[in-house]
C-alpha cells in the first residue's frame, strides 16, 4: 500500500513546490475552506484508504486516497457549528462528527445520511468509537465538564462521568482511555466491562494541555500516553512505570536560534504514534512536523517550515502514509489571520522515515 516508489515521486506537483509545500508532499484536492480541526484515516477493516477531515467551516469531508497519491473527493456533510473532532466506526461504515453546536452526528457512508447520536450542554470537543468484546459505544467529551458513553441506537447516554473541568483532549485505545481537561487534570479510565476511572495523574507539564495520544508496549497493549502542551513540550508518561526514569519530557517546536536571548516557543497541536514502529509524530504552531523515537529519545526527522501552523496529523492503518493539515490555529491572534492563505492537507510516504533508530 502506498509504496515509496509511487508516493515518493514528485512529478505530480512540481508546480506547488513553493513555500506552501516545502516537503514536496502530495496535496489533497478540494481542501476545507477554514482551519482543519480533525483528521482520521479509515480503519484497517477495509482495504482502501479513506481520509476524513473536520473543519471550522462546519463541514466534514471524505476523500479516497489512491496508491499513486491521488485523492478523490467522495462526499461532504455539514453541521450547525464548527467541527471539533471526527472518528470512524471500527467497520468503516460510519463517521462520527462532534461540533460546537453541542451535538454529535453519525454519518452513514453507504446512504450518505446523518442522524444525531449524542448531545451535550456545551460544544463537544472529542469523540472516540470504542469497540470492546462485550459492547460498542461512542465516547464524547465536552466543555460541559462531562464524559458520556452512548449506545448510538438510543437517545440517552449509557453512562455519564463528571469531569473536574472542561474536556480539552482525549484518546482511546481499548481497554484504556485518557482525558486531559482544563486546569491540567489528567484522568485514565479502564474500559473493560463498564468504563470507570482508574487513575488520576499529576501533570508533568506546567502549561495547558493541547493533545494526548496513547502508546503501546512491546506486547501491543496500551501502556501510557504522550501529552503535548502549548509550551512546546511533550511528556511521555507510563500509567504504571517499571522504572521512575521511564517518564520524561522533551522540548520541541521551538526556534533554533535565540536572538536577543529569547527563543520562540510554539504549541504542540497534535501527536500520533506510528501503528507499526511505535515511533511518533508531533506537529506544531511553528508549521513543522517532527518524527521521534521515544525509546531511543532521539529526533528522527524534522520538516521544513510551512506557511502556516500544522493543526492536525494522522497515520493510515498500515503506517505507510502520514497526513498533516496546514491551516491557521489562531496562536498569534486574529491579526495574523490571512484569508489569502489557503488551507492544505498533505500526504507523505513515511514508513522508512519512522523506523526506530537501530541500537548500536
């Protein structure tokens, strides 16, 4: 799928090889008209690669990604407010869309119809599909300070958990869920049987959480998470560390030089782990993506800077493709927003670049 020889080729878009695309990656056609808030590839249950993106233009778009790197727009759905998150069902037949209109809708891709499946009293920040041996449900986190679990066939939640603060970020990798809230709270939930809180973790970061991503151990079981903050720093945190030194933080998305003794520090907007290698990607307000090997504690690669921040990223199910969205994230305020700058989603052949460092 997406072999290096095809996706690594640059012939298709030498014309876009300007400042907008310094890495010469494949450009997704018909991108969103406003900042991209969420990206997700279809799960491994289907052979094809489909990419969905949610945007502040209140729309969710779906593309088919061909092996050549070409993208074909398939369909689009609209909600009443900006989209804050999207996720797939495990069988790839449905897409869930969380919005500022306080609702989550289910988009049935076969019929191209949507129905409301969840509601909160404030914008819905996160949505994740949970596929457990004994149940399937949708987990939603909101700025109304609740986490809700839904059987999407009924209008009331199966379970509501009160959070200490507004939900800012979350991730699910069965049987673990992690939620980061305002006030730098971190809560780990176990999802077996009935979802319940299992641990509260004191944040290793001093500034506001922006993104969280669960990682697995050598036995392919979720073991911990990476947490990104607005202060250009990522924390690697094991839920049950074998050694106190297992947990650490590292700086990223910062300017190299320090003119006048100052260093520019940028928010870490998203983190995702490679599904095969277990290495990770971070993207930031500095308009760069970086690939890291957390076990060797080294950086594998850093991109050239884009015209605008990178807001979201994801890998496809077999780890051949890295998708990243370039759009304004309002980190410098409204005066830096330019309607003239287009939003982009790029696709990169990444399997080799994310291989862990070989141990000498």
